[in-house]
């Protein structure tokens, strides 16, 4: 009888805990939710962040507040969320830079992208565009590869900085094509774009938004896009994969995460609302203007995408012997 009473008491406690958890999830959110981004304001990440938080605020009728915590290549804001309370009121909207790339560059990452977070949803991706100055005789991807092979060491490529996606995309291009291009790192996209347009560097992999105006003005020539499919905003721009490098792909992507151990019911509610937001034709059209393709799916889909991207860039970094600054 004593054992029976103990079992019944334990079952009662378990039911109470489960009921309490369900009530918490049902009541979520009952105060502002902070969505941390580990980057400064501006750029594609900010476009994604502002629209997502606006739509979540509308869906839940509770403020989803943008919280920029930049620094250390994104490590400060990312680690902040990893150590936050797992109650659903601190979320992380981040990119491939912090999850797929940075952990490979330093001697010891302050967070583990697979075990320190609760995945919520894959938001979407944006490819880079390979550009050269408009006055260059290089008219295509095959022209650039042929020129580099005929004159090793003569040609180079710029980037937004060591360890950035533009840098690693250039390294992937070198490794895939079997060519040698000297890397010229800059401190950000603006000076890299300016020097490419001026002919100081041969080529650059850059976000579409950062080079679009110079392509329209005729100062830059686009050779190809790094996604496996053409982008809606420039459907006539060939993919690099279809330009002699089959399988070539490089995308900046964004995902929504919570701290490790976030309640499953809260994760499910966030995932469901985000899927509605990402499926909206209006939102898809708005993001297409920035060359961003919206995603969606389950938390497991986000983890699978991260794993493939993490492994790919890890190999590129090892093969290229790339070190952080």
C-alpha cells in the first residue's frame, strides 16, 4: 500500500508538472520576447530580422524586440543566447557565419552550434554573386578560370574579411576549379566592392544587394550566382554550377534558435507561426527583392541543413589552411 501511495503521489506530481508546462506554453508569450542578432544593424541579416520580428509581433500580439549584440565575429551575441534562460523569451536569429563557419576558425568556440541551442526553423538563404570590374576582358566564369590557369599568381579576389562567407566562397571556387587566386581581405563589403569596381582586385563574391547598384550603373559585371538555381531578381544570371563547376553552391542562410532545453510546446508554437510567415506570398515577394529565398520546415530540417553546411565549410577551411585573424 505504501508503494501504491508513493506511485500515485509520483504520478500526481508528474501530471501537475506536465499541466504546468502546458499552461506555460498556452500562455506564451505574456511579456516581450527578445530576438538577439549577433550582428550590428544593417545588411541582409537586418532585413530578415526586422521583418520576422514584425510578423511575430503581429501573430502573437506581443512585442518581439530586436536586440543587437554584435562583436567578436558574432560570438558575443550567440554565446549570450546559449547561456540565457530556456523559457522562450530570449531567441537567436543568426546566420551561417556564426553556426557553420566561426566554430572552425578559432582554437576554441565559446558555444557548440549543435548542442547549445534549440532549433526552431530554417528561415531562408541568399546566394552570393561573382563580379568583376566592367572593363575587364573576363566575360564569364570559364573566362576567369582559364585566365587564372594560364597565368598562375596574376589574378586575385577580394572579400569582406578573413573568415567571411565571401572569403570562403572564393576559397571554395579556387578549390573547385583547381586555380590559384590571391586573397585580398577588406574590412567590410563597401571597400571590397569599391576596389573591385575600380579594378584593384580581379573578382569578388558579394551579396546581391551590395553590388546591385554598381551592376545597374555598368561599373561591375556579374559572371554568375552561387545558388544551384537562378535567382528571381536576376533570372538570366547563370549559376556557377552550370558554368563549368557542377555542384558548386554557397549560400548565406538564417535560422531561428532558442537556448538549449527550450520547452517543446513553445518551440512548436514558434515553428508553426514562422511557417505561416515564410509561406506568405507577400513576404516571399518582399524577400525576393533582396535575393533572399525563404525556407520553412521543421526544427529537424534546420539541424540537417546546418550539419551539411557546417561539414562543407569545415573541409574548405581545413583544405585551405584558413586561420582567424
